[in-house]
């Protein structure tokens, strides 16, 4: 049976995954939902997304692109969720558990649902009754901009059902995309959330004047915070040095394409949160994640001084320079 795969979301990462799916040679049918009617009309007329990764050629039939989310979901066997976590509840507000029954749900969202304080897999499991074995997580150090340039990138595809992860990995492999398979849906999702917070911290440090030497100390401490937290939440045998964890952290903390680092850098230079968000015109997931993780960690009580410093700066109005100075006394 030919797999039918639907993308929910119209941003740069959604566009990049559409490119991967289209360039992969496995027979499949691809559907695409996005909210923006003007963008849909532009894609149908000119075969590229006017707002994100506009160099990418869109190779989908016009009939398969729509802003009718119910019809797109109905057509799919595999559903890729790829909207900012803060907008996921609104995006799915008219969708019921019956609409998702029997479908495989793939999270390409590296964030936490605000108010719920749940990673995407937990949210879909608890709110839509989708079994955990039917949930897949896409993670790994892979910026959409480099996918558009066909730069070699690696993805980790995680599911408690390893065969499902392997099957979905097979539809993403291309000349420029290599995939690994994991059973760690909780660790990969939480690591993807946390690395955005640490990328914000990295940007803040740069913004207030710290150099590469301190950045290296910051990130080496950050990976230990990630390990401590994911081991507390889901204690299984995992190698935190794999690319889904350490690799994703490094690229998000250092890359020129990292919106979370860019956001943090602006905060470090004195922008308010609102002014930084308005100027970027893109979602920095680390902003929402800092608050969610602060509240989630009240249950686990893991020592996470870097994450807490970012929370104090973004949500309590703490001075970036002072918080980073205090942080220097806690790292090693």
C-alpha cells in the first residue's frame, strides 16, 4: 500500500521536510496543510513557498495542498505535526480523537505545548488517545536552511515501535539526508526542547560579551543538564553523546541559522522579549520552553542552573549580564 503522508504546518522546517519527502524515491503520496491562503495560492502558481526557503521547488500536485485541515488529515496515514508548539492546540482545535484513530503521528516540533506543559508526544497521547506506539519523533542536528542547500544532514527517527521508526526513516532518506533509528521518544523530545533553551543562553552570553571559551564551558555543562533531566524523566540506557542529543545541542547553540541563539543574542544586547520577537518575525521555541521546563522541573527537582538563568531573564526581568555573571560561579 502506498503511504499517504500529510504535513501540518507551513514554516521553514515543514518546507524542508516536504523537500526531503519529495526527493526520496520511495513511492508515496504527500499532502500539505497550511493556514495561509495566499501562500497556498503562490505555491500552486509558482511552485515555491513565498515565505520560507523560497529556493525549494515544491513538487506536489495542487490538489494535495489545502487550508482545510480536516480533509488533509482524513487523507493521511502518517501525520507530521510541524507548527510552533504554542500554536498546536489552536491548529487542532476542531480535530477529535476519532479523526486521528489508526493514524501514525510524527512530531517534528521541538517544543512543549504551553499551559499543558507536555511534550508533543505526551500531548497527542493524552488529549487524542493516540497510543504511544503510534507516535514518532523527528530529532537531530538539522537546520532547514541547510536542507534547502542539500548539505549533508542526519536525522534521528524515534518511536517505541522501532519498526515504525524504521519505516518512516525509509521515506526521508535521500542523497543529503541520513537517518538513524531510536526507541527513545521521551529523551529525544525533551533534549530537543532543552537545547533550544541552551541556545538562547548561548546567544545571551554572546550578547553580553562572553567569548568562545566561555561558550564551550556553557555548552559542556548544558549537555550534562540535559542528561540529568532526561535520565530523571525516563531512565533508560541512552548515549547522550549521540547526534540526537549532543549534536542537536551543538548546532542550535552555535549555528548562524539558529533562531534561538539569535533571539538570545538580542536579549543579551538589551532587546525586550517583545521587541526581539517582533524583529525576528519567527518563533524561538526556547522562549516558551524556558517557562514550561521551569514548571515541569518543579516535579523532578533536577539541578539546571543554565535553564533557570534563562527563565529568570525572560520571565522575571532579571538582568542578562547579572544572571550570566552569577552563572559563571556555578559552572565547571
